[in-house]
């Protein structure tokens, strides 16, 4: 892995682009809450921004057909242009909540192409023996960028303001584009890009979209989706009210601490994950999500903010572990030619209910206490653990090393 320069550029590009994605996502929620002081609008923002994720399966055939290097480079340039609109509109005194939401929705649409492309590129750049380590490093890049930002978020937002965060964000996308541009693919087979008519292209797109759907349905992947749907719905609700919950603890500055705790925990989990790859996935998942549920309920019951933040963070260590294990599981089961479509379909199904949860969280915050909505996060972990425990095909899943494509 150390000598793989292509992987190094992919890793650095992912590190920077996910830093950029984290910056605008968090700055958006913070800016909107500061403008409105209403969790309803942060709920709307969180839901709208996540809607494109539910449709990411549509990009699967494109990822498998287009040149991966071009996808990685040009998406970063486009995102930089889109995000730059917020400081521009601010300077012109034209910025409002709905324009912010619209701009971030557009940026999120572009972002949906990047993740499947990165996941599809990884097996082309590393050997099968390096795949698990590669996924751990890529997950580190994803969560590590969040961790870096969370550590600086309070200082950046309070000292420089959210608008300046967006300016810095533009620079991150341009830097990521440079790293992706440095990847050399001359010795790696690229998809067929021969010219064809619009009608032929549309026909092939629909055909490949259906192939991805049928391929997914023949695997164990659909069995993995229900617990993620349940969890994402509840987590969407919690994310929507998190700024308000931080205010409830003491101050909106705790918003950064809560995000820092959860992201640091996921990062730690992604580092631990390879050590658990030799154990049965089914049993490991049951134990992990049960622990998450326990930690979450302790955070709810604590009357001391620092303990609430610590146990909130601890509940996400299993999430980091499971993210790496599930990604590696799918990559081991799926052929390289189908990876883009399969990951796009899986990602769409997993986040399908997140926007609905975010909308619901914002709405419920008008009728229920913020603590009540927050408590539902622990309920989500409990439901996921129970699902893995009662479903035989999941409970008996072997270790990753025993899974074959």
C-alpha cells in the first residue's frame, strides 16, 4: 500500500473532498440555525440536502461507463463553483435561507457521483489482499476529515463566521481535483467509451440500471437494508435537532463538541475494524449495536453536559467499525464491473429515509421536547441490534475472510 502512488492520490483526494463536504454540510446547518433560531428550518435543510442521496442509484451506470478519473476531477471543480455562490450572494446582500438550501441541494447532487466512483476505483488500484486495509484507510479519510473539522469548527465559526468557512471550502474542492488529476490509469482497464447516439446511450443506461437492480436483488444486500433504513430515519431526526439540543445543554457551541465526539468515535471504529474482520459479522454486529444503544441511553440520562457528549460519542465507535466491515463485505461479494451500480443502489436504499427523518425531526421539535426526539437515537440502535439478532441469515453471517465473490 505504501508503494501504491495511485492509491495515495485517491486517498488524499478523498481526504480533502470529504473535508469539503463536511465543511459545507455543517456550516449550512449552523448558518441556518443562526439565521432562524428554529429547528424546523434545520430539519428542512437536512432533509433537502439528503434527498439526492436517495436517488444516487441513478448514477451507478454512469460510474461504470464513464472514465473514473474524469468523474473524480470534474465533480470537484463543479462543487467548488456551486459552493462559491453562497459568499458571492452574501456580498451582494441577496442571501436567504431558501437560497442556501437550494445551493446546498445542488452541491449534494454532484456529491452523489463522487462516492460510488471512489468505491469503484479502489479495487482497481489495490490487490484483493489490500482491499480491507484500503477500505479502512478510505473510511479514515472520510471520517478523519470530519474529525479535523470538528476540532476546528468552534473556532472557525465563531472567529471567522460561516461565510468564510464556505470560502475555505471552495479551496478544498480545487485541491482535491488536483490530487485526483494525478492518478494514472494507463495500466488499468477503463470502461468502453465509444461514441453512440443519444437513443443508444439512453437505452444502454436503462439496461445497465436494471442490471444493477437485478444483481442487488440476487444477493444478501436487500437483507442488510431494513436496519439501516430504520437507523437513518431516526438519525435524520436527531441531526435536525442537534443544534437545538446543543443549545439545550448549555450553548450552541456544544454543537461542535457533539459532532467532534461522534466523528472521533467513528474514526476510532474504522481503525479498529480490520482487527475484527476475522470474527463472524452477524455476531459482531449484534454486539456492536447493542453497545451503541446502551451508550446512547446513558448520554440521555446524564445531567452533566460533558458526560452526555462523551457517551454520545462512544455510541458511534460501533458505527465506524460496521461501516468498514459492510463495505468490505459488499466488495468481496460483487464483481468489479458491477461495483459502481451496486454501491449506488445500496447507498440510495440506505439513505432513503434520512430526509424524511430530518423533516420529521424538525416538525416534531415544535410539539415534543428536544430531549424526547434525541432519545429516539438510542431506540434506533436497539431496533438495529434486534433485527440482526432475530434474522437468521444475518445472525449467521461468517467473517469477511470466509465470504467469496
